[in-house]
C-alpha cells in the first residue's frame, strides 16, 4: 500500500532540504525496519515530497521494492537503521548496485530525541531517516560484509555459551550450599577429580526420595554442564580453524600476553583498520575514552563512555589485568598510571586496555608484527645498574 502525507510533528520541515546544495542524490528510499513489517519512505530531496509504502520484512518483498524504485534510475540511495535485519537488506541492495547508508540511532543525538514529540510512528522514523540523509546529517556506521558478520556472530555465540556454563556452575554451587556442603573454589572445582566427586553425590531424579531431591537436581546440572562443555569445544574448534587461516589474527598473537580469543575479537570488530583516522577514534569505538563535561570555566572528565562493542571492551580490560604479568611494556603503562595509589588500579587497567587496542590497530593498519618501543634515554642509562 502506498500513500502520501505531510510532515509529522517532530520531523524536519521539508523546507530544510530545499537548498540545492543539500541535494546529493536523485532519490532516497529510507526504510524503518520492523520484525514483521517495515515502512519505506520514497523521498525526493529536491522538492521534499514523499510517499510511504508498508511491506513485509521478507527478502523477496524487499527485492521487488528495490527493483521497482531503483530499476529505472541511474542514482539513488537506500537508508536503513542498524539492526538484526540490516545485514541481509544491505547485501540485497549491493547486489542491485544501490548505494546504502546504515544509520546509527544514538539516543544522545539531537535527531533521535523524541521526548518532546507528541507523535512517533514508523512513518515518522522513515521520513526522519530520509531528511537527515538528504542534509548529510545522518550519523552512520560501517556494516561489514556477510563473511565478517558471520564470524562476529560465532565469536559472540561462543561467549554466550561461556555465560551459560557459568550459570550452571553457580547453580551447582547453590545446590551444595543449601545442603551445607563445600566445594573447591576457582578452577579446582571443575577438574576431573572434582567432577567425579560431584558425580558420587548426584543421583537420577527418578530414583531419589522426596527428602533428597537435591541429588536429582545436581545430576541434571552435571548433565547440562557436560553438554555445554561439548558445545563450547565444538565452537572453539571452528574458531581455531578460522584463526589459523587468518594472517591478521596470527599477527596480533605476536604481542606477549595476547591469545587467540582476544586477537580474533579485535580483528573481527575492527575489520578495516583504515576506517579509523586516529588512535582516539579507535579508543572511542571500544568505549574506552572518558566522558567530557565542560561548562564555562569548568572542564572535567568522567567515567568511560561505555559505548561500542561490549565484548571487545570487556575482553580488553580482562587481558589488561593479565598484561602486568606477561608484557613488560604494558605493565610499565599500568604502573605509571596507577602510581602508588591503590584506588587508581581500575583507571590504570582501562588505560592499559586502551593502549593495547591502539597497538593492535596500528599493527593491523601497518601489517607489522609486535616490536616493543625503544626505552627512553634515562631508562637505557639506568638499566645496566
């Protein structure tokens, strides 16, 4: 169904894009993607006129729409928001040789603030995407190719399985705690000997009495633990195979203390290192830069922004703690940031994680292996003593 409408409250007025200098393309098709249905806004940047089309969120329907809208034109642009369906929509548009913009809906961006707007619909969202794209004010991001997206998904899935395993471990400990039983802490609690001890306490749930149901629960949890361990090994085996065929993953593992899990996450998430122009952009991408507060003469920094990929940030911080033992260069950075204050340890490990990410990015950008920076003159003179 196709219809035409006037701008909704809270959207950008059509007169804002009437200036010829703002017109960058012949046609803009902005789509507000939904799980079951989507709304497309066919927008003319020159006049501001637009029509809406509602269609099912299915590849065939999208193919027909794109072929109809762009089949007889030599220019145009498709605008969509990032989401679960944006990957296959992007791939479909590229097969049809259509320019694609992926919008990054940041709630802190002025254009995505709906607090004072009386109406918000899918049509309003689609029209806003089209208008912002026409004025080149749309915050965008780079969506990688299908192969890299699949790799990212498998890496994330592995960590999802690890989280399930942790939940099972916690459940087993809770069962034992309720019975006043102790269990080894840390890795010792999940060795073959410890698992054998747990197996002796467990019983099949259909063979336990009413006053020993905990043994049946423990048996089920041990079965779940064994199954999740097998699934994790299968995923890790596939990731290892992919890592061995990727030279960039091997390149990052030349850094002392960096293993396959961190290197594959960094390579997959950074993807194209040339899309970052500076080390500050790389740190901001992982959310490892502090928030900035300025007002008049006051200027201070707060906690890290926490934006970007959460898995990348968490893994960098986790490895940052281990770098104190494995990497003298990054250990020196930690000590310098921490000083003699124990309260600055978290600040120091975030700084170490950020520096580690920047080093990885520089190595991927230049295609060089790990090379520790030369010592300063004062350090070189003091080292023989």
